[in-house]
């Protein structure tokens, strides 16, 4: 008895392995879901050399529920993201910051034998999110991490409709950040290496666009109240210092092992805030999905089959910088 399902794992040599996972039964508020779509995030590239199941942008259909599940039923459409559990009793959890819980369970640190690169999963109901009716599973999957990350950055930085928001990079995160900021009513100022993505950025909601390759100084007129950096590597921070207004918030979302080196005196003199952050806490995540559904925010995506070759192809496309802009794996 129990539940057996197929998963796709990384390996020490970077290859992709097909494997199986077993759950004996559903306990507590656990829910068995059948994966319909999985987003592909650059974090999956980082962990393809680890002996663990990949994927943390899941969209699925509920197949069975445990004895303590209260809100979900068979057939419901749900998603899940980077965080799987928390203690529920510490000060972080009790104030809506469970992503900072010392006992948090996150992708790559817990539940290593299952992920969204698979046919099924067993997750706590408390960490599953109902997908709004107007959002397809295909569009919802990339929002479970990509959308959650940029929306959370805006939430904790207190972005307002009157804010002038700079977004560095038009990729998996950046193209979603542009849409969220635009629908919030902000002035959206986009920075990209070359002019090649200008028209795309404007269609997504940017009000201004600046190419930065080779630039020694940026001239943008009115300065920025917020700067959200979505590039895969850290930018030249000195390039952006002079376009930030006093008291501005900088949200660096690049995943990098490099040291963070920021011009110290401008930060001190202008009262700049460097705001770290990861994915949304659950209520903010729910708000993000509702906001995306209401405002018709959708990822630009490329679709791949959820097979060994499909996973390899998706990860290579991402590594080569050719993903436009979120990859989606669909079980065959």
C-alpha cells in the first residue's frame, strides 16, 4: 500500500536521474497532489549537482487528503513553493515571517526525496495554495517562486502606487517584477544590458527603459525610490548610486556566492536601505496569487516535457541565457 511516484533528481556529476519516492500513508494535514506543471528556476541549476529531487514551483491537482486536512478536497487545483513547513510557534511565525523560522523547511534543506520535478508530491495542506479560477496551472507554476520572490520584495520594501521603481534585468524574475510594479500603479524604470528588450519591457508595463552596457553614468531624470535587482549576478552597484533618492530601498535578488560590496558612504549619507529577502510568507503569497489573477499578470514561458531529456533541455536553456522567460515542465 501507500503512494509511489516518479521524481527527477540531480547527481554529483550534474546529470539528471529518474527515480521513485514512496509515502506509506497520509498523516495529519498531508495532501497527495498530482503535478500538472512545474516551473524551472535557476535555483534548480544550482542544485543539479546534489542528490535531491529538483523543482519548487509546483502546480497540481489534489488526489487525496489526510485526516486533519480541512480546506482542500479531491480535484482542487493547488500550488506550492520554496517553503514546506515551519514551527508555527516562534516569534517569526506568529508575526507572519515564517520564512525566517529557525525550524523552517525549505527546498534543498528538507524533503529532499520529492519536489515539483515529479509526477506527485505529498505536502502539508497549510503550505499549499489554492490557484485562483482565472489562473491556469501553467501560468500559476512560475508564480510559486518567481512571482513570490519579486512580490515579496515589493511588499517588505513598502512599494506604493506613487513609488518610482527601478528594475534591473529582464529575465525570469524581472519580467514578472515589471508587471507587478506596473499594475500597482508605479512608475517602472527598467535597466537592461542592451536595447534588444526595450519594446518587450514597454509592453510589459515599463514607463522608461535604459541600456547599461558600457555606461559610466546613468541619467534618468527623477531618481528612484526603490531598486529591485533581478539579474543572475550582482551588478556594478556604483552605477546605480547616483540615481537613488535619499531613503531609497535596494532589494538585491541575485543568487550569488560573491561578497556583497556596496558603496558605504553613499549608503550612510543618503540613508539607503539594503533589504534582503526570500520568498513570501503564506499570506503575502496568497495576496500575490490573487493580485496576479485579478490584474492578468502572466509569465512569458517556454514548455518542456517532464522527462530526463526535457529536464536537461530546460536547464541548459536556462544556463545558456536563452529562456524566455520561465521554463515549464509538463508530465508526459
